[in-house]
C-alpha cells in the first residue's frame, strides 16, 4: 500500500494576502492527516534573488505562518517553485515510500502549480484540496484547478475528504 502525505506549500509569514481565508481549512486537513497517521510535510520557500523583499532567508517573513498548526518536524526549504527541487524533500519521499500526496498551500499559480505538475509527471498520485489553496490573484484559482486536473491531479474539497476518509481510532 502506498504511503500518503499532506504537503502544505509556502504558508509563511510573507504570504500576507489571502492565506488567512484558508488557514482554518488547512489546519483541519492537518488534523485529518494526524488522525489518519498520514505524514504532514511543510514546504518553505526562500528567495535568494538579490533585492528581494519577501521570503528572505533568516527573516521572520520566511518562517511558517504563526497560525499554521505545526505537528511534525518535516519542514523542507526550496528555492524554486517546484517542491521536488528540495533534495531533502525528495529524500524524505523515497525513504518513507510515499506515493500519494494531498496538496494545500500558496501560490496556486506558481509553487502549487509547479509542484503538482512535477509530482504528476513523476507518476505520483496527487490530490489537490481545492478549498485549501490560494493565490495572490484569487481569480486564477479556478483556472489553476482545471490546469491541475488536466495534468493528472485529482481535485477534492476538504469536506469530501473528511466525509470519505474517516478518522482511525
């Protein structure tokens, strides 16, 4: 049986726009993952570009958001949009034999998009939690959900996940 992981992408202090609208849903997804013994993985972005104003390494803005539930030490840093560019993340996937991913986070049109595309391309099962994803431009979210689906991701709502995947006791 393939092992599963919930991956939360770039919910960091510098994501000041729109993430507050989905943080409660993301935290519910984290509770679901913990109750079902599913790995919870946090992906952080750090921007190494000269002159950047956001996600600067070793700044409060690059840290995980303070209202995000942290339930695991599985925190991996990436420097590009695709989470698979983090060697420590890919090592964790391989070492833990993870083959199925549930995705939440920001930004739907950049890092979530790139990560979903590349996970599907690598033949992993990918489920995007539609109500746990946001974007700097929320008008792009529906377009991105269609894009993810066209590339092989399964789009689900958090309530459907909670209803169809009961908690283990």
